[in-house]
């Protein structure tokens, strides 16, 4: 059993913990027993049944560590079980005109067909909601066994990846041996519910592979699944199979409920916090996500100034926590183990956070040696020849927690914000080089860092990073910058199309046609990068095409029937045994196959999103010019100081 404060014992004492410990294996065994493939089912069941009771406890411990436990600022010194802190979150169905709202409470399991996509901003609770869905599935009588699969941890270079292989690997990580064959049958019989976490954390070059894996779970194996992502990623625009649900912001009553029902908050603090959110609307207006509410509750009484926005909350976080630690100590030690002042320790924390961000792929957990090296390097870079700085951060702020030989940031946004603070502290020339480098080597792990820099380094961010992006966009999509253009043309399609080419296979005799997606990977990766930055960093929608290109192409070919005219010569020909030509295979560009401009008012084009795209890009261009004038004026005036 792990060393996490022997938390398993405490977990088992909770009602949900008792239920899961009794049902975890029973649910899996039931799923296997219901498998009509008797030999494979028996083999898999024998594997589960042969586990000794003490091994089952270890497996349950792994499940608990992986899926069900949290460490928050309010519980800095110990893990808490999810049912102690979970507040029902609301989801809005974006795939219906009514935009119906559902609340993920104790009973709701999102038992929806095909692929359910949960869209949420950073810190909005996407991973938390999957953990709640996990518990709800175990508690329900639907007969499905849930698994949470973290997409960023998958080896996307493995060309043999299939849903059964990924599921088998997840079982193995929990200490349970279930073969790929058995997993395949379980998926096909609907005995598993796969919860894919973090599509947005998959590198851009691997997004198509991730999209293929997720959709194949449904199309090939007939298994419904759930996936989480931030707004604007490709899966949110995938037509036909995907139902989009948007995580809604917290409202006043939600925040009130979180405060009044949290057992970790003293009665006196609850009274004060409730008074604050009732009397100060400016503060209430920024309490929109669970992570911000957690930070607010934990630090409000320590803040030097009341926050006006989310950035203000993060800005004061480190000093508020570290200073309170000093004030509460029985024997006051100004420098802790390292001997550094809190302001100096924060600089080390910022530099170390940036170093750790560069080493990992959207990860917040690090090995002992990785963390120590990052903090020692940061101390040396800043001229502090001190040891134990990482331990001071843990002891004073609890922004990093220790679990055996692993160390984890309490939330990914904390790592990202303080990495952004490090970048902001660099010279103008160095920051310019950083922005140019990131644009050339863009990775999804930089997204939220750039969002923070967009605010705390407003001018240089725009006149370097955004300006360079605009120049690149103008090379391929110049007409996007025409005010009031609002036209579907090749420039727009270069940004909005999620697929570049397709393979059309035409049966000459039967008149049947099928379409296979085939992307120009280099071009599609460049376009994906542009879309990712526009959508996720700059909040400019690129959803002007209302359906995915494969659906559109299939529709076009269906309408045209066997007489469809393809714009290229056949690239291959298939011949039957008598030597007669039966099939022709063409590789065509989506833009050559479909006249989008002609369909600008049809179901294929979202006019509102098209207007937003043009307006957003035009405004962005003007904003860069304005920031440049301000920056230049400041530099001129600085010569008089």
C-alpha cells in the first residue's frame, strides 16, 4: 500500500469508499461473466479471481490514488476523497437548439450514445468531473465498468495502438492483467465505459491519432465513450459522432454552497467568506471555476489587496501562503531551511516551474531527482547558493505535495502561472526571443502560459508573438484581414478545415463511392497550430465550417451519385480476376471537391462563426498596432528618466 498518509484506511471509512471496495471487483467480474465469448471471459475472470485479498487491497489503493483522491489548498496536509469536496457541476448540451442543462449529481452517469465531449476551461473541473462519473458508474446498475485513460500519457508513436490495447494497458497500470482480446470483447459488448481525459493535452502532431482512437472506440467497437478537452480543439468540431457538452461557470449559489458545506472551513471563516461574496460583487464575478474558488477560500484573509480579476488571485497566492506560514510558526524562522526570504523563494519557485514545464508534456508530477535538479538550477541561476528551496516551498505554501518519491503541483494552472511569471521577469530582448521560439516550436503545454502572459506581459506579447502570428497568417490567408469580408474562400478554409485531403474510391460498375481521410501531415499540423493559438490562446473562433470535411465530402458524393466528376486523374486502379477495371481511387483536395462559397448559406457554413472569425482577426491586427504605438512611446519617454 502506498505511503500517502495511509490514506486508504481513511478512504475505506467513507460511505463511497466502503461501496467501491466491495463493488470494484464485483463489477468487473460481472462484466466479464456477461461476456458471451466464454473462453476469453473465463480466462480474464480467472485472472481477476486469482488475486489474493491483500493484492486486491493494493489494486484498490492504486485505483483510489489514480482516480479518487485530491489534495487542495484547503487540505494541504492530507488527501481528501472526492465525495468530501465534490460540488455538482452543470453541463450545457451544445448539440441541441434548446441548450439543455444537466447537473452531474450523485446519480447522473452521462449514459449517452457515441462520443460525449465535455468542454471546459483551465481549472473548470474537467478531470474532477470524470472522477465523479467513475464513481457514479460503479454506483449505478448500468452494468458497465469505468476506466479513466489519460491521453497525454499514451505513446502516440506506437502505430499499433487500438482501443483494446490502450484499455489493456490501463488495466495493467492498476495491477490487473486483462488481455487485449478480452478488452476487445468487453468493448464490443458494452461492458466498459471509457473516459478519455485531456484531448487538449495531446501534442498537435498526434491529435489526428488521438481523434482516431477515440472515434474508433465507438465506430469499430460499438462502445460509447466520454472525452474531456478545452474549447476549440478538433474533436469539438467532429460531426456526426460527437455530442458536445460545455462545463458551465459557477454561479453565486454554487460558491455559497461550496463554502457553507465544506467541513474543512471553520465556522468563523465561513461567516466571513459568505459576507464577502454577498457584499462584494467584483470578487464574486471572478469566482467562476473550482480552482479559483479554492484559492479564494484559502487565501482571502491573507491577501494584501482585494483581487479585481483572476490574475490578481494568482499574483498574491505565493506570498499570502508563505507569509501566513511564518506568522503562525511558534518559533519564527525568517528563512526556513534555505535561508531565503519569501520574495527570493518565490523567484526560485518561478524559475523552477518554468524549467519543469519545459521538461514535461502537460504533466504536473515529477520524480524526486527532477524536482531537486530544477530548484537547484533555479537557485544557481538567480545567484542563491542555497539548498532545500523545494522543501521550503512545500513546507511554507503546500503548492507542491509529496507522495513517496513523487512531487505534484496542486493544480496545473499553478505551474503555468509561475512559469509565466518567470518569463515576465526576463529582459525585453530575451522575452522577444522566447515568443519567436515558441511560435516556431509551438506545443499545447504552452497554451495556458501564453494566456497568462497575454495579461501580465500585454504589450510585448502582442507586438512580438501575436504580430509574428499575424504575419504568418497573412502569407496564407490574407483576405481574412479584410474588414467585413465574411466570405467563404480558400483563405478561410485554410484555417477552418480540419482535414486537408481525402481518398475517393469509386466502384465503376456499382456506382458506389467511399471516402477516406488522408491528410497532408505537414500542412495540417501548421493549420492545427494556427487554429490552436487562435482558439485557445486568443479566443478567436475557427468553427465557421459546421461539419467535419469527411461528412461534407460523403454528402457531396452521395448527391452526385455514380456520375460524380473528380478533379484529378485516378491515382490507382483495381482490376478483377478477368482483367476488367472495377474501381478507381482518386486523391482529391477537399477544397477542389466542394464549392464552399456556393454553400455559404447552407448547413455546411456557420455564418455567425464566420463573422466572429473575420471580426476577431481584424481586431487582433488593430490591437497589435495599438500595442506597438504604446510600447514605442514608452521607450521614447524612458530616455528622459
